[in-house]
DNA sequence: ATTAAAACTTGACCGCCATCAAGAAATAAA
DNA sequence: TTTATTTCTTGATGGCGGTCAAGTTTTAAT
C-alpha cells in the first residue's frame, strides 16, 4: 500500500467532491487503510457498526443470509463506492456480510469522525443522501422485480441493462454464476438453463470466458 | 382542515425534532396542505419529483408496478412518515405510485425549499439520513426475504413481527388481503390458504374483523 | 504439464404456489 | 333492511423453478 494511495482514497469518493484539497488532506489523516485478499471477509453480520467503508480499489459483494441459510446478494461495490449505513446508527448490529471478490483496498472512517465531518461540511450529508437515494431506488426495483417477475424476465433484464450501462453488445459476466444467482434470487442451475434457452432462441450468444453477446435486446426485454 | 393542523404537521415529523418553535413556524409557512379521499392517488410514476411529502394523518400505500403489471407494495406510510427521495434528485421521474388507504392529510414541501432548509439546519439532513438508513435496512430485509424464503415463512414472519412491534398477542390486519399479498410478494388466495393452515396447526386463531391472534410465536418463526 | 479443485451444464423429479373459477362472507350503498 | 359490490375462501389444475445427482469444463495449484 503506497503513500499516494491515501490521497487517491478520498479523491475517489463522490461524497467528498465539493471539498478543497486542504480539507481532503484533513480527511486523509483520519482514514485507515486495509487490504483484503480474494474471498476474505470485510465484516460479518455480528460485527458492530462503527465504520464507514470506502472501496479504494477492487470489488466487494455485500449480501445477507436468510433464516434458511440462503444467500442474497444486495450490492456489488466497485472502486469509489461506499458502504455507509454503518456510520449512521448507534449501537446497531450489521445485518449484512461483505466479502472481497478480488484483491481489494479499503479505506475506513470511524463513525464518530464521520459524523463530525458531516457536521463540519454539510455538503457531505447531502452527497450521502444522494447515494442513499439511489441505493433505495435500486433496491425498490430489485424487490419489485424479484417478487413479481419470472427468473427468465429478471435475467433478460439484467443482461440488457448491463450491456446498456457499459454501452456494448458483448460483455463478460462480472460475477460467478453462483453470485449472479443470489443476486437474481435464483440458482446457478437455472441461470445456465435460461442462458442456453436464450441462445437457442437466438437472443444471445455465449462465448468462451463467460462473455455474453446480446443479439436482440428488444426481444430480450419482452421475455416474460 | 383546521388551522392548527398546520402546526401539527411539522411537529409530527421526527426530521424536524431538533428545531425550535420559531424555526418550526418558519417551516410551517412554506408547507402546503392537501387532503385525499380513500383510494385517491397522491402521485403516479409519471409525475415529476419535486416535493417532499409528510403524512399528517391517515395511511398511504406506496407501490410499484412491474413490467407484467403486477403490483409490489413497498411502504405503508403512517402519520408522521415522509416520502422523501422526491426532494433530493433533480429532473427525475418518480418510480412509484402512492394511494391513500383511508382519508389522509398530507403536507408537502417543494424540493427547492427543502434543500434550502437542509443547508440552513444541518440536523435535518442527519435526520433524513437516519430515515433513509432505516428504510434501506427494511428494504434489504424485504428483498432477501422475498427472494429466498417461502411465502409461508414470510407470512409467519410478518405476523410475529407485527404482533411484536405492537406488543400484543392479537391484532387487526392493517391491510386488505390483496395489499398484504402484494407486500409479501404473493396472492390473496395463497394468504387465505396459509392462514387457514396456521390455524389448523394451532399456531394462530382467526377472529372476525380480520383479527389474528398469535398462539405460538416461537413455532411460527420456525416455519420454513 | 499434471493434478486437484472449483465452477458449470444437463437431466430427472417434484413441490410450491400462481391461475382460473365459483361460491361465501363482509362491507358499502341505497 | 335490502341490495349491490367488493373482498375473501376453497377447490382443481398446471407450470415454473428448486433440488439432487452425475458428468463436463474451466480454473487454480503444484
């Protein structure tokens, strides 16, 4: 972990974007750095909630476990994303688990420090509100979709959305099928079957290396 | 709608709780009042997002429609609750619908006004962050639960949680079966069947007026 | 390059629950 | 109260998709 990584960390995060260089320096001084290997756990549901996490580099999955032991992937955090609820409630337990999917650098800020920052720079709270708002919107959609649509429709939607957001026709699935399955609320077996089905219908083409090529996005969106 | 209803409106809401009476008066002056009949629509997904809503009295359901037309109930807003994402993003469309379930009084604050308030009184942003955080936690749980657990487990969980939060053994279902069904991601028919099943197992007793009595909460929580 | 382990695919089976339908009960209206 | 609507319950049916299992491919390790 090099010295300039510290600087990158706070600069990466949109929630600090209104602050000036000198103010960023102040924040840098209270940030702690961590590194996690692939598969390593960042936190468990049993852990106490006392830090705000910033993904300085890498990829992290945040998931919950249902009573029956099944896993539900909630967020896929990328570089620059934060895991935030953490810093805002007192004496609460976490409800989620987080695990590094690739070697990952994390910066953390203690809850007390972050709350002080928010008092000092109101723009931070506003920015965090925006992050939360987007996350709420995403979760609302995910809830609606898992509760009311078929697995096939959810998968089709995921494929077209991912392609659209990357602005490409073909892309590599960013997750193992198992993780993608827990994200879509299904199983790896079903994902395999549905992808094969889409391919037979000519809607997609599966290429080596988990690459999916979208052949007919319009038709995919009509899948029920 | 009486004059003192204005005063109640801002006092009701936890997000303003740190403010003094004189500051509340200022806010009162920029609040608009509305009344809705049962079944009346507060907003559609097509509406623009330019106000923060405060439920001054009554009950409101907030829901989404999936591509296939099925409804998903997301929130049941009670007196004192807010519908907030609204005020925070520019030029976005709503993604949800809202409908009054009983005669309902609403106070609204325009986005610009509310953002100004947040700049002026940082405690408001912090409070809104707390509201959002709780809502996120709730939604995360709902997503996990609908995606990974059986309808039976979700219903059992809903019953025990509702009873626990009201701190009673018996309570009246606050929603029609149809709405409860869209909340739990199922159908009214299935709810009927599951409740009958629970009753036959001695776990609950159904009484006239949609009243449910919990007989064995421990056993209910073990339902898979 | 070989071996070991993990991830993926395909098949067979079957249970949960959505759907359609019709009758009963409850609520609202006249 | 009587009538009309809406809501609720119960039955019959069928399909989606989860589970278990075995084989295949990919990835990782030595």
